[in-house]
C-alpha cells in the first residue's frame, strides 16, 4: 500500500478514515501461548510475524471487511452495488406505484359524478349498470 492512503470499504462502499487493525482474539492468544511454550521462545518470533500479517490488513470499523487502499478517492470503484441498484429500482417502483395511485384517485373523483343510488337497496352503483350488483334488481333508465 505504498502511497495508497485512502482506505475504501468495498462492503460499505464508503471511504474509511480510520481502518482498524484486526484485534487478536483470546483464541489467537491461546495459540500464541501454546506455540511459545512448545517452541521455547521460537513462538515469540512466530507471534511477531503473525502480528505483522494481521497489522498489514486494515479493517472497516463498521462491517469488519478488509478495506482497499487507493491513491486518491477518485480511484474508488464507481460501480453501483447490486444491492444499491435493487434499492434504487425499488424506489423507482414505489414512485411509479404512487403515481398510479394518484391517477386512480383522480379517476375515482371523475367517476364520482357517474354514480347513482340504487332505488331498491340504496347502494351506490355505477350509473351505466343495468342491474344493481348489490341487490340484482334491474335499474330503471334515468
Ligand atoms: Zn464496511
Ligand atoms: Zn340495489
């Protein structure tokens, strides 16, 4: 990562200002202790190497993904994540739907005038209907 100081999390798709070093878990320490005892100190050398390997990698503090380094923020991948794309489509779909609903509302308002009240059952029915869908009685032409 020589000269590449801009960290980018491919998972969060944002710039990470302070990538974290991976923390050693107690399991890691256990291995280290066992290795140190078993190898009479050689394990310590192993630990240093081990730590260096971990220190090399930087992690996103949000999602623990390994971050990528770039020379400048302009080099960050521009590709739209599939997830984001789906979200965008979903938003478009909702927008489209609400447009439809508004249209339906408008239609309803337009239809409002063409309703009549059935003289038999008192239900509101469309003016053009010959037979009331509620009571089945034939409507007198108005
Ligand atoms: Zn992340
Ligand atoms: Zn009726």
